[in-house]
């Protein structure tokens, strides 16, 4: 759509495009968690992380465009931008109340993102300090503690932390499976995925179901890696089940723990065959993300044309004023 002079703009296009990212976010949040739990966990984790990033960006971008339509009509802002506030108000298809609400939601989301980013940074720093304080210099650190604990601490390098209490609850093969599970968390850099989901959920609380599903998928990813390393899915299922029973009632650390997630569903998955790779759910999700991106780009382009038209009116008004003088 090309606008020259004060021609009417495609207001319906602006109105539709800017809301598409909201719809895509709602659809993915409602439909993605259930199939993601049954898909191959590694690609599912990547797909959920990408979906969270793209929809959070689309959500923020749409809110910013809606908020701008209201802010741009403030006379002082219009004067700085050299456009006509009256022309923008006439062409703008967004109600001022919607623009004001979008500005408030956007501000709240950005503040929440800042708080979550600071908290996550502190968590990572604390994890690395814990790694440095752990006894020994090998990947595995055994705590002289009767409380059943097993988790992975990300760091440089990361450490696998297991208490003597947990080791007493497991047989030799189950101990090996547990260590393979925690090593998979470190090798796959699963803390990065959790950071992505935490930050995107801070921007948009609607993405919290994706974050919860993502945490489960990471545990499934580690389970499948452990099963591949040990060659025995039953041993891994038994290790997961016994670790969960042993640590029941024990406060879980913020780090990635083998007893996390929906343990019964994890055990059932391990007692069955490895999950097969299915392309249709990923293709459908990819189409929705592409729709989200293209709609946001189209909305931004239409908003730019609204401003161009308002600037044209401002230039015309200035020229007429100069001629009259």
C-alpha cells in the first residue's frame, strides 16, 4: 500500500495486522503444551523456546505500535516529529483507550522483564559461586548429606551435585543413569532454555504455560539422553522414580533436578519406545510464527505510512502558513 498526499489509508489492514501477534500467542499457548509433551523432547524444547521468543517479540512489538498511535497524537510529540497530530488522529484506526491500555501493559511488561533479568543474573552468578565452593575439581561433587539431593549447577564448567543420601537410595546402574541425566542437562545447556522461558514469561504472562511445559520437556530430554547413554530405558525409569520418591517432601533447588517435572508421565514415557519425530506439529507451529512476524512487519509498515501522511499534512500546513505570511 502506497500513500501519496492525504489519500485515505487502509485502516482495516492496520487494525487487523497489529492484532495478529496477540491471536498467534493465544493459539500457541492454548494448543502447544499438550502435543509438546509427547513429541521428541529435544526438537520440542527448541520449538518452545523459539515460539516463546517470537511471540514475546510480536506481543511487545504490537503493544508498542498500538501505544505509539496514542503517544504520537500528543501535541508536543507531534511537534518534535514534525507531523500533524490532527491528521494522525483522523487516519488512526485505533481508539485512544486501546492505545493507552497498550502503553500501560507494555510498560508493566518491560518493568517485569527488567526485574526478571536482574533476578536471573543473580541466580546464574550464585550458581557459579556454588560451583566454585563445591569440594573437589571434577564434574561430580558428592555432598556429605543424608538429604536425598541430585541436581546440575551450570557454570564454567558446570557441576553435578549428588548427596550421599541420594546415592544410598539407588543401585549402581541407577546411579549411573542419574548421573547421565544430570550430565545431559549440562551438555544441552538447559539453563539457557529456562532463562529464555523465564524472561519471555515476564514480558507476557500468557506464555507461562509454555514455560511450564518447557521445564517438563527439558527433563524428558535429559531422560532420553540418559536412556541412549545407558542403553536401558527401564533402568533410567527406575532411577527417575526412585529419586523422586526419595526426595519427596525435600525442598528442591532452583537448579535442574532429576526429580523435577511430572515424574509419572516421565516414567511412562521411558517404559515405552523412544518418541518418534513428527513433522506436522512443527510445521504448523512454524506457519503460525511466520504469520506473527509478517503481520507485525505489515503493521509496522502501515504505521509508518500513517506517520508519513501526517508529516505530509504538517508540511502542507507549514507551506500554506508561510505563503499567507
